[in-house]
C-alpha cells in the first residue's frame, strides 16, 4: 500500500528551489518522487508517495 501526496509549485519557483524542497521532504518525511507534470502555464504538479507500514498485533 502507498500513501500519496500532491504538491503544486507555481512558476515563480526555480528548478533548484523545487529540487531542494522535494529533497528535504524526502529526507525528513520518507517521501519519494512518483510523478512530475509541468503545465502549459509553468506550474509543476508533483505527486509524492511513501510506503504505508502496517504493524501487526502480536500476542505473546
């Protein structure tokens, strides 16, 4: 199972700034890049994902 998060960056953000923001999210939140779409107006629609880790109930 995956958990998804969608982020939109306006065209005012440079490529370097977007990269730094996504790297920080990946390092601290465990997210990985799934998809990037650049619209005609220059906005970036980014989809991030991370694995959902479910804990199992164990009885001793």
